[in-house]
């Protein structure tokens, strides 16, 4: 009878034989992406929001009772919390803040690789997706700025990946991991990732029998509730600090009432859409949109 060690050893050899080359390529792409993001990291002059976030982190480091200082402006503090440890190793505060975004960008790249493979079951497509992210001017720009956007994107990718695996295999552990990632995103910035999580349900493996399909759907809903509950639990950590209500007030600056649809629906929708396509064209690669459409049309085949 084969021992447990022999079985594990054989599985490990099979895994390395199958994944050795893709993992080497992923490592090279990751090193390349991190390298081009680190090169002349302080070349771009400090942006006004960068200065605000870094100054908050400095104050929070100096005075522990002000660890929820960003709530005074309706902002979540996780990015600033992560900047604080970098101050102990780097004397340049701008460099410390931007290194958090570089690290988040690296995590996003790995997450995109895993998410792409989970969707398409193709190592080549996963490698290509990671490479596109590595050389994309848009991601390159934001991964070099001490802003929350790179960190938020990382949490979004990992939330989706864990939720997809949880939905496909009905895994409670991955639903919990998705909740942790969702909670990190909620502690970074006001987001609506939770509303998009049910979009992973079509990728679940539904049984053919109608009765079993209903049971399967109930299980998916239960996993979704687990993810949202954990994420909401993380978010409520912010209640420990003063000015928690400022988040909801600040969110109103970016949310229009439903009545806006029949009063003035074109403003600011049309100007924002136009400007968005201008950014995509200049910060591209614009070909990414074409690849995204092709991916949406072919994802169900996998």
C-alpha cells in the first residue's frame, strides 16, 4: 500500500512537470513588471492626493490615537495603514507610499494570472493576460503612484478570483477568502464589488436535475452571504474611529439620485464616457478592449 508521502510526492512531481514552464514565465513577467515600476519611481512629481495620503500616514505613525484620521475627510484608512511600516525602512515618504502601490500591482498581476486560468483553463491565455497587465501604460501609471487605486484593484481581482472558485466548486473556504479580500477593498475605498459577485454564478457546475439545481442555487446564495458578511464585518472596523458617518456623506459627492435619470441623464454620463475612452486610448493598450470582447464571447466555451 502506497504511503501518504509517496502519493504527495508523485502529485508534486506531476504539478511541477505541468506548471514548471508557466510559473517560470510568470516569475519573469512579475520581475519585469516590478522592475519597470521601480525604475525612477520618484521621477513623477508628487500629486496632490499623494501628498495628502502620505501626510496622513505620517501623522498616524506619530500619533497612535489618530489612526482613523482619514475618516475626517470620508476616506478609508487601509492604504495609509500600509504605508506606515514602509516609513521604518525608507526615509523618503513619497518613495514609501509609492512602494505600497508597486507591491499591490504585483499582487494584481498574480491575481490576474490565476483568475484568467480559472476562467479559460489555458496557461497561455493566463500568461498573456499577465503580460498585458505588466506592460499596460494605465496599470504602469497607477502602480507608481501613492494612491489607493492600485490597492483597490488588487483587492477587486482577488475578490473575484476567490468568489469564482467558491461558486464553481461550492467551497466555503474560498468564499471566506473572497470575504477577506472584499473587506480589504471596503477598508481601502467605497466600492460595489459585492453587487457583482453573483455574476460568478453562471460559472458554477449546476446539476441537471431541477430539484438539485434549486439546492445548488441556495448553496451559492449562502456562500455569497458568507462573503458579504465577512466583508461587511471588516468594514465595520471603521466604527472604532470617529467620523465614521463621513464616509456615507462623502459618497454622496459621487452618487446621483434615481431622479437624475429623467431630469438630466446625459450629464455627466456623456462627458465621463467620452473622457474615459480618451484615457483608454492614450493610456491603453486600446487593443485590450478588443481582447476583452473576444474573451467575453469565448469564456463560456471553457
